[in-house]
C-alpha cells in the first residue's frame, strides 16, 4: 500500500468516527464522546505524518551514500546540484525524466521538457525525438558514467577524457616512439660537441590517432507501480545502470577486441608476456614471476604501476616470497596489517582484483600495468528509448539506456632501451600455466 492509499483509508475511517460523534451528541451520550474524539485526533496525527513523509519523498532526500547523489543529478558522494532548472536541464531528477518518458509513451502527448533536452544536446530546433528515443538529460547521464568510473579502482586510474555533445570521435597526435636507446620522441637526439662543431639534425616522429565513440546499451524493466515513484526510480535505475556500465567497461578495458567496443590491455600489441618458471605448478603465482614481471615495466612512471589480478589469485598472495639464503623474503604486504586485507600490495604496488581477468592459470590472470597508459573516452549525453510492448502482458515498460564511449591503449609496441636485449612495456602479463608443469626455463620475455 502506498502513501495516498493509506491516507485515503485513514480519512475514510475518520469520516466514520465523525459520523459516530454526531450521533453521540444527538443522543446525549457525551461520556462516550471523549473516546471517539481521541481516536480522531490520533488519526489526524497519522495523516499529517504520512503527508509530511510523502512531501519529503517527492522532494527527494539528501545523499546518504555514494549512489544517493544521483537523486538530484549530483555527483556520487557529493551534495545535490543547484536545483535551478534551465532549458538544457529542466528535470529535477532522473526519475522525473523517466516518468515524463513513460507519460509520453502511454498518452502520446508531447512533453516540452523532453524536447528542450533533445534540442540542447543535438543543437536542433524541431521538437521531434530521434528514432523514437529521447536524450537523457546531460547531468544525469554524466553522473551515471562518472559514478561507474569512480566506483572502479581500475577505471578511475585511466587517462580519461569527455567528448562534447556534438562530437562522436577524438583525434590526437602521439609520439611514435619504439626505441629510446639513442633518441627520444622518435628521433630527437642530444650530442656532446666542441665549440664551432656541428651536429646531425634530429626531429621527433608523430602519429595521428583517432578514436570513434562506440555504443554501450543497457536494458531494464519497470512495472507501473515502480514508475509512479520518481525518487525510487532515480535511485534504482541510477544505481543499476552505473553498476552495469562499470562491469561492462572494466571487462572491455581488460580484454576487449576493439570491434564495436574498447580495445583491451590484453589485446594490445605492446603487451609483454613473461614466461612461467621451469617446473612451476599449474595455476600458481610465485615470487620469481613477480620479480621478472616488474623488471619488464617501463623505466618511467613506475609509481603508477598496479597489479591487476583475478580474485582467485588472492589466496596465494600471503605466501608470495623469494628465497634469500636460508630466509624467505615475502613480497606481499596488506596495508592495514594482517587483520586488514582490503588494500594489498605486491612489491609495494597496489593489487586490484577484477573477475574480468582470465581464469586462474590462464594467460591474463595476473598482470602488471600502468593504467595511465590507457585512454578512456566518454560522452556526457545518453539516449533513452522505451517500449510498452516488450512486456505488455506483464504490464511492464522496458527502458533502454544508450551511452557512447570507447577506450584503447596508448602504446602500440614494446619499448627498446639502451644496453638491453629485453623490451619494456606499460602492460605485462604472466604466461599460461594451465598445464601440469611449466617446462620452459628462465623467464625470457616474449611479445
């Protein structure tokens, strides 16, 4: 039973008591009147409490956790945004806009606020929704994507950019650098020289990179009862789409093939694979693996390195060590001590657990990466479509949220450094260890 039903029920009960009180007065039974009056006063208090609660619910609540900031379009964990509405932001909350979309779908009457949002995002002057859908108000879409990124320890470490509303791609110039043994930036060199002597001219090498936005789509169903409660829809759909977007983005950043989705770290041509140790048991992670993986990381930017592992690796970390004489040197360190495993480090680098990594023992289950060497591009608008026919028999409306985003590793090839036969990379993974025993010797890196 909702607020209004309960209020209506109490008012009907009070009406009956009022009629009873009138009868008592007419019959002169004043000694019984006090009890009836007390009941009416109690009902009045309950009605007032319900009305205050209903008004507070309609107005929205202050944020109490990371997701409640979505209730007014505010950033997760922050205070609500200014409620002053303008042409581009006429809706108070995500639920408010979803209700407007529902009303359009059911009554086929236009809502000028939806048209205002479309026109602001598309730069149009006509109030026609494109392809049967409406653009989600930009601050709501931006918050959902931003929440998805901020809630992920991996995504919020990436090099992130936001595309403007009219743009669907990004171009940038990158240094074409694969060898820094004798030059930097693909060809810039410095020389020691005597007075009046000349040196060879040098110039950097650049390559143009382009990234087109890809489409990320989410589907959710809502009953008519859910759709009448805007604050609930705001919190529920905001949270649901943010979590779903986070999981899909993380999975693609790790292993996406770049076709219609971001290109993943594990599919980068710059990825270096470090071999397992000779005689290493299947599915294990040993200290020598960690030492040799770190040795293949880029010389610069090592303060940004993080371990990216499947959660199944975690139980092996407390035993991770190397032998030094008669003593074992442990490479694992929980920041909060043995009683707190929430933040763990291996070789003093943070460990991030993601189940989108490969299964335990497979190539890609244990990775050492510089996340800043990955670009994540998002767009601050999203398209909201709907259908009242998909689940017509169960009286549900289907909402479809479409976001535009993409991502790709910056590095395309491993880097050659001076006086070394081993290449370096911002992305290193451990070789497959699914066989009974790894037969290879040493840990010579392969590409």
